[in-house]
């Protein structure tokens, strides 16, 4: 998992409203709407439930330590969605104790390996990688006006790509997998084939084959240039949870409103909604 930097995180809060409007234009759904679509829940019910749901974000100093503005930005996203949220005044164990003592309904926290949310009543745990793969697959489904029987290529067969591929298969998409490490693609294909009773999942041998046939693309790699510019024009649309972004700024301009990428917003929205399920 690529570790975010303050440069990744600090612009998010001031651009949330603009990003929400851009998502609306592209998918006819807001940030919250996409997260609700991902879990198949009624947005009105979620809006009602979140009014009485308090989430405490606990900064964690373990490992490489605090990312400046990370917890604060998670908190701003939660409040933008309509949750009651705050960053605990203390990090780590102290912060967790304060959350419990202040009767929080849920906590969210991240070390260098996992970013999780826990509902303190139901004990439900949501992992950011699972939620991010799910919600970006949901966003792509909306961008495509439904992915049933449409070629959809997942680039990157790590935890986010796995979660996305699983949810794309559930949407009825014709899923292809590509990873520079072919063994990663093969083992994911085996895992999903067992879960979905042998669906037709293609393993692509190279990026050119993976992006042939005008596919929709779910880009979930940690590479900063997983798709060469010359292959961009053939894509019908893309959702890119990969950090850093896997295409050039020029390619992003070519894709324009057929392209969804963020580094935290959709994943946090999905984690928060999952706490209310
Ligand atoms: C959750 C993000 C999404 C992509 N990479 C993940 C990452 O950067 N993880 C590290 C998060 C560390 C947070 C730090 C803090 O400020 O509490 N422990």
C-alpha cells in the first residue's frame, strides 16, 4: 500500500464541494450517493442514521508516524457527508480510550499497514482497501450506466484490485485482470473463479492486450504510469483508486469527465457508510 504524503492530503478539504459536484456530473450521484450505491443501501436511511452516529478519528504514531492533516482530513470528509466526527485530542492508546470514554459510536484509525473503521456497538470492522475497491467499482458502474456484459479491465491484482474485481463480477461485467506480476493475476483469477463458480475471467498477458477492445478500466496499481498515453484514447472510462495516479496529467485531460480518481474521499465515504449497515 502506498503511503500518502501531506501533499496528497492537504488539498482535499478545500476541494471537497467541487469534487462532489464533479462526481454528480459524471455519475449522477454524490460522494455519499456512490458509497450508498456500493452497498446497495437507501441514501435517505443513511442520512437519517448518521445524524445520531459519532465517529472518532484516532491519530496513530506507530511506524512512520503521523501524516500531517491525515486524521483531520478524514474528519472533514466525514462531516461533509453528514456524520458527527472529531479527531481525538490524543493519539494511539490514549486516543482510543478517550473515544470509548466519550461514548463514540465508531473509531477510525490507520497505521502504515491498515486503515480501518470499527463500529463499537456491532464490532463490525471495515478495511480501507476492501471499501476502496468496492466503491471505485461502484463509481465505474455508475459512470458506465451499468457494466453488465461490458469489458472491464482491472489493472493491479493487490487488495484493492481484488475487492474491485469481486464487485465488478457481481455487477455482471466481463472482467479482465492484468498485473505486471502474472502470478498475482493468476492467483486472483483462481480465487474469484472459486467464489463465482467459474465465471469467464480473462488474464491479460500485457498492457496492450489488457486495454484493447475499448474497455472500462479500474486502475489499482501503485505505479505512477501504468497506462501509456497512447493507449488512453481507446478507453471508455476509468476509475482509479491507485496511489499515485497511474496516468499522466495529459491523459487525465483526455479522459476528462470519463475519469474518477481520489486518494481518500470515496474510500472514507464507503467505510463510513459500511459502519451503518
Ligand atoms: C489510507 C491510505 C490510502 C493509501 N495509503 C494509505 C496510507 O497512506 N496509509 C498510512 C496512513 C498513516 C496514518 C498515520 C496517522 O496520521 O495517523 N498513522
